């Protein structure tokens, strides 16, 4: 252990612990701008400079290890003055557009400017004349507001292995751009939104579709319905001062009803439905040999985009089941419309998702209009919903909870855990095991697929058969799993897995690109815990036990993987062109 002092407070840490992390242990907050807990330190901004006794240098706390006997001063008049000057220099190259910025009140730079009391900038302004890029309809790139911290590039290249973003040119002309200086829509971008989730300013943010939602709600000819994704219920509260992981499902239902939606559905219902189809698909492939193994889940649209661009040889392995919100959308304009004698052309479906890629998914291919109309009309992020709640005048913190509309709203615990990495796999195993054995599992928890490790590999026994499983989240981790399958196939070896779950975002949907800003592993764990807690407290915890889903098949769909369910609930894939990374 390394023993040292920070502001005369003794601290003892593991070797190679940075001054920044050591300071947190003794409740000292050193300001940062370029550093994010998910990423390696770049030491780009210089805000975190400190003083070390016996040295005339000011090292950067984010990348300097605490050494034995070191005496560190984190705040004094000179340090504060230097930090203030750094912020003023940043602002000399940054537009004064806070009031109209997509990150207004949620910007790390804006917060630091307030903390340091900066009211004017003593340097000449040099604002680059760079165009906005909103070409892919999911995230917006405003390079004029980039502070060149490099977070988005590190996320895109290292965490996600997409390589859509890079720095171009040098010196004062350095700018963020899609690689090759092309538009986002022409780049390898898979729309996961992790760049926007990690950007400290308004240089990258989600495409705002809330005005379209308000317009639809104000149209008397439309019958507006809405659904909320599993992960949204444990994150929306962070926008209103609740602790991360607090489940606010009833309050969300109530807020949406007050905003004017005619029916409140739940994507958890769609998750249960997805499991019925996907588990049936797995049983067909694993137990009956009808199809290619391993089966790979397909609920994540950023992963689907990534696969179609970079791993087209894996298409035969993909589950053809649509994602849960697409299933609910298709049924809202068929089953629900018929039940309530509503013209399906008047049904307007809004999805509240933790994800920016869902904005792309609703237009992905003609299968997303299997109802005869576009199945989901608008997809909004958690952040957009929070803004709409505030705009509507609803006092969310004091709101009494309400119930959803049960036709497409009832769900089991299996549907809830979809929002965490490993949750889709666990839900599918609960039902697939039942389909194979005809019995209810004595223990429904599959702890080996839970947690935030990048890749989780395990084996389970179902009716005497070994099932090899992998769960990967964060697209760079997916490469490891896919390459392992590809190598086994090329060499004629035994397959390493039978069933694979993939989520593009670290932590799964709880860490989605449209979730509240500031996500860390600590927050991901708390959010996931909120989902698992609801699952444990529900009477029905397996998708095949959902009475509303059973009724849906009896009255309307027929059977899993049947003709009607295949038409409404399944999709197909194709290789997409993309230039080589």
C-alpha cells in the first residue's frame, strides 16, 4: 500500500492509484473535464492540476500516480487561478450558446464555469465555422462546441470498436469529425449514442423528436399510445433527484396519461413476447436441429447495425425476432386497434427508449411496417421524456402512481430484466428450459450471466444437455465472442457457444446512449439492481406465464413461430456496405 497525504489528510491506497482517485477516498473533489471513469486518462484539459510538495511542477491528477510519502495540495489560490484561466481559454474557442444548446443545464463545462464564477472571457474569441451534422437522424454532431477532450473518440474507437469518429487537422484547426471527413450517415456509425453519453458538452447529443410527439398529441384525429422500455423505469428518476435504480413505473404511467396519451403500454410486455418467439427459435435450433447455432439475440438495434456492416457472415446465426418495442408497435396497430374498433392508420405509437439507435430501428427495413403502417412512429430517449414531463407541468416528484393499459401492458419479471446485460439471456433460459423439460425451474436466477464484466461465459445443464452460453456488452467485447465462433467454424471445431446475448452499450440498456448523463459502472450496477429487485418481487417471473401473452396467442397470433406471428413479430437482415476500418 502507498501512504501519502492530500491536503494534510493521510490516505492509503493501492500502488498505481491516481491522485484523482485517491482524493475521492478522503472526500476531496478535484475538478475534471476530459476525464471520464469509463475511459483512460488523456490529460487533455489541464483542469485537474495539483501541487506536490518539493516540486515546482503542477502534475495532472487524472494520470499521475500517488507515490509513497507524497504531500499533495489540490486547492490553493494559484491552482484556482490556473484552472480559471484554462476555462477562460476554452471559452475563447467555444460559442456562447448555452441557452439554446442541447446540453443546457446538463453540461460539464457550463457547471465548471458556474463553479469558478466566470462572467467574462478576457481573450479574443475564435469560434470555428463548422456545420452541424444531423444526417443520420439519431445523434447530432456540432463540432463548433467540441472542447477536444477526446472522450467520444476513445469511446467510439476503443470501447465500441466502430471507428466512426476521429480528430482531423492540427493546432487551432483541430476538429472532431466522422473519419474521412464524411457525414455521420455515410460513416460506420452504428448510432449507439455512447459518444453523446460521454461527451461533456453540447458537441454531440440526441436528435430531438419531442416536437413531433407534442404535435401528434395535439392532433385530434390521432389516437396516441405510448410504451416504456424496461430500463427507463429505473433511470428517469435521476432527472428529478431520485436515487439511481429507484423503480418509478407507476409514476411514469401517470405522467404519460396526464400528457394526453390515450393508452399506456409497456415494452416489458413486448419483452415477454420476444422471449416466447426467441426461446422457441432456440429450442428449434438446439433441440431439433432446425437452424444454425449459435443463436444470437437481436434486441439491440446498434448491434444489428454493427453486425450488418461488419459481420455479415453471422446473419444466419441471428434470431429473426424483432425487438420488444417493435412487436408492441405492430400489435398496437393490429390487435389493439381491432379490439377497440380504431382505424389503425390513426394509431400513433411513441416508444420511450434508453437508446438513440431505436430512432434508426423504426425505419430500418420494410419489416418495421408489418402492420401495414410504420409500426412505431417516434422513438424518444429517457432524456427527451424528462424534458417533456417538465414541459407538461407535471410535478413528477409528487405524482401518485397509476396502472398501464393491460392489453399490451402486463408483464413478468423476465420482461423487466431485459434492461440489464445478461437479462435477455436469463429470461430466454427460463422459458427455453421449460419448453425442453415441460417443468418449471426450481431456481430461476442465473447469476453467471449477471454483472458488468465485458464478456460472461458459462454452461448450464438442461434435461441432460450442456448449453454453452456467452453474454457480451460493449461492441469491442462482442468481437472476442464473434471471432471465437468464426474460428471454430473455420477449423471445423466444436462450437464454443450455443446461445449468445449481445448489447452494444456497456451495462446493456441501463447504460444506453439515451439515458441520463454521467453514467459510470457504479450507476450501471444500481440501475440493474432496481430491475432485478422488481423481478424478485413479482409473482410471475417467466415470460411463458404471462396471461396476457397467452391470451394474445390464443385469440390472435396462433402459435409461436407461426405464420401470423412470423409476419408481425419477425424480421430479416442483409449485409450493409461500409468502408473498411
